[in-house]
């Protein structure tokens, strides 16, 4: 399964402290620094715009302290405090901080904090169908009482929503069920399927070609909605050679 990188923002009024954490980030695969800030007010705007997974947050800063900033962003992102003052540890954990790192931050403690965030993120993800059954398939209800159809996940090319029904297109047939596209979006493996339009999801591995406004699957042109373009092309670019 391809995992999205964990993103972070580093907030500290001391540039050397920022550079140290940036160096640590560069050494950890799957972790990406998407911004830094030396003032809490600047950091607040950056966090609201970027929505990182982690904020490495200094406590002693001008304007707003790290504790005050943490209260403002509580519940939006995971916070790891970094400070030279151990007396703030209790207050830090009262803000639901994931971890509390004392300066100078040791690399092994930094790794431990990132792993804590990773475990929390993994445990909060809904289980996909492939995690809840032994085989790579699921059953859906079709027409009639007690009539169910087995669908192999790796045979799905795309899924289409038509009013109150969903049509699952495989290489050999179309399976119709009374359901919503959102249901399949929430339960199918997120690393293998992507939504391209309010009415379409496609299997990434079945895409034949794309352009700005269309995606071809099973020799059919499917519309690529403006709302979904950015995420779609990010997903596709993960497989570029």
C-alpha cells in the first residue's frame, strides 16, 4: 500500500532550532516539511492554509506563546512541543500534545514523536474492505431477496453513480446495486481507487490515459471534474517514471 507522506510545519523563533528539525525531517522517509515560521501569528495562518499532520511548536515565542497557539489549533492538527524549559511539560500535555521534546532535540526522540503521530493517524483510519476480509472481494446486494453478488476488487475498472444506484464496471460485466458512491469511496482501498467526478470513481491501475478534462478506462472517456483534478493528478504523479 502506498502511504501518503506525513506533513509537518516547524514553528520556532530561533532559526538554528528550525534548521536542526529540518535536517531531521530530511533524514526520515515519509515525512515532509511544508513550511516554517518564526512567529506564532504567522504560523497560525500557515497552519490554516496547509493543514499539516504535525506542528513542531516552540513554547517561548513573541506575540503568542506556543501554548496559546496550541489552544487555537486544538483538534485540527497534532502538536509536538519543542522547548528548553521542562517546567512547561504538564501544561503541554494538558493541551493534548502528542509529545514534548526538550532542546537540544535528540534525533531518537524526534523519531519517537513522529512514530507516535503515525500510530495515532493509522488507528483513526477506517478499515478498508481488504483489511476486514481474508480475500480481495466483497458482496453487494442485487435485485431480489437474499440475492448477493461477489465482486473481486482487482477486477473493478470504475464505479458510476446513477441517481440512487451504483454501477460497478468490471472487465466482463456491469453490476448494479442500490447504494451511494460515497459508501464505496469510504470502504474501498484508498491507495487503489480515486474519485474523479461527483459520479465516478476509477481504479488507478486500470486507467489507460488522461488529459486535462478526461480519464479513459475500458476504452471509455470519463469526465474529470474541476473539484477533483488537483488530488487526481497528485495521485497519478506518484507513479511517474
